[in-house]
C-alpha cells in the first residue's frame, strides 16, 4: 500500500518590485551672439554612473537519520497489494 504525500497549500510570496528608469534627450539650443566681444564658455560635464551588483546564494541541507534494524532492503521480498 502506498501512502500519498501530504501537500500543503501553496505559499504565495509578495512580488519583487524592480524600478526601471527611462530617459530621453531634449535638445535645448543656446544662442550666443557676438559683437566685437569675447565670449568665454565653461563646460560643466555631468557624468552619471549607475553601478549595479548581483549576488547569488546556493543553500544546501543535510539530514542524518539513525534507523535501527538490519539495514535497508532494496526491494520488497513480495509484491505489495
């Protein structure tokens, strides 16, 4: 006789939320007229960095069972009904 395993209701975890940022470029023309004058420009260069890391975890478990008796039998000595 085979016993069916116990099955519990599923555990539903809350969703993991990832935020995606979307960027678009807008061109803003700057007009610098000159009339016998010197125009000095200073460039501010904004450098944006978006470092991203990932990690992984591997878990393992062990269980030791101490069973009395002569030892495991590979197959039943007679058919089960």
